[in-house]
């Protein structure tokens, strides 16, 4: 639900302000003459299906247009009288699914929920206890009302599982990502997809905080190269091929990238920065080739062979210097030439 600030011409701050007409009926006399003062009609239809949404939205449409916001509720603790049952499985028969779908299909102003912290609670064992919630129904209603496609929901879920599984590289908190992926693949609707990651209740799934709408917004940021770099870094860190200092720097860069990539949200610029830091660290683990030496005549002799120009070469069998043999050969050759000349002259 977006607040357009229509009732505040010059708001003193940038915080959106909405003026809502809160009601649970269609008695319009108190509303007709002041309708233009309100941004939305918030309509409490607890315990009712989208049929009631359609009737009430039609009643208020001449005065508020599509800025009609139906609301449902979760079971309040200690409520011994009301029984609304808006969030009950099977999902596609629930009021939550019906109302969220109607809001999307008819482009209404949104929907609201009462007792948000009681998401997932029931009227039996939960009536007298307060426990945490993974907000499964609320998150699904938001995605449903905004028209998230099932394929997008599944892609977002797997995207989350992939990046959060990177945490296992550091601390090995072996939550069952594989089981969650299998359930995502079998899911027939948004609720089942989200439940595959969040679990049916707090503490029962891969994550208690997964947000499908938030995750879908991250799908446009390419993290494939960074993920490959993280995998390569882990491979090098686990091997004995790099110097200890280089491996320490690489581990720090990898862990910083994982911390960022497994956070709640990140930006394309942050991903680029983590990737660049990892590239530098990875490059530092590659051995530097030994340079070649070159003599004054341009002859190249690799230092790794430990050959020094002018050093006598030894015959392996005799130990006699090959340079001495060459010198004797040259001397004999010169003597032979001289002998030949003396014979001709004589």
C-alpha cells in the first residue's frame, strides 16, 4: 500500500503519511461528504472471503475509486470469543489467498492484516502462548497481491538457498538446503514455495527470515562470477599449492564476499567490489614464472638451470673438461695447417 500524501499538501518530512477511513461496514453517510480527505478505506472483513471484498469495494468505489484496502486477521492470544480462520490450509481455499488474489486482479489499493505478530498461530495450543513467527502467510499475501508468478517465486527461493548455502563454507551450519530445493520443485503455488524455505512454523525450515519479495528484487544482480570465484578460492584454501600469506589474504577476501552475499540485501556495486577483491587475492596465489637471463651476445640461458657463461663443461664419464678438449683440438688444427704450408714451401 502506497501513501500518496494527498491529504498533506506540504508534508514537513519525507515520511509518507496516509489518512485512512477504518470501517467494517458499508454505511456511507458518515463518509460521503468527506471522502476526498482520505487516501484509503481500510475495510475490516475478518473471517470473510473475497465475495465480501467485491461487495464492499463496489459500495465505496464511487467515493474512493480503487483505493480500497480489505483486511484479514490472525488469531489473537487470549481471545476467547472470536474465531476468524482466515489463514488455514489448504492455501488456495483460504481467505488470505482469495482476498490477495482479488486485490491483484482488480488493482485495489492493497490489503492489510491485523495481529501481524500472530501469523501462523491457531486457536488451540497458541491461545495462551506467545511465540516467534516466520510470517509465512503475510509474506505470501504480499507476493500474491503484487502478482508474483510461480516461476519467479521458485527462482527466488532457489536463489536464496544457493547464496545462503555459502555460509556452510565458513561455519558448516548444515541446514537442509537440498530438502528445501526438492520441496520448491514440487510446489504448486506461492504458499507452498515459501513454506519450502520458511517451514510451516518458526524453526521448522531452512530459514526463519526468508522474504520472497525482497529476494525477487535481487534476481537482477548477477552473482554468478562471484560464486565461481568463491568456489575457486575454497578449492585453493583447501589445497597446499599456495603460500601461507597468500592463502590468508585469499581466505579474508572470500569470507568478506560470503558475509556480504549472505546478508539480507546487497547492491550490484557491492558485488563488483567483492569480486574485484577476490580476483586480486586469487591472482596473488598464482606462482610467478622464473625470468630468463640473457648474455651480451643475446644468448638466453635460464637461471633455473644454474648455467654460468664460461664455466667449463664436464664429460660425464671422464670428468675431463670439454673446453680443454676443444682447445687441444683447435691447437692441433692450427698445427696441421702450419705443417701443410711448410711442405708446400719446401
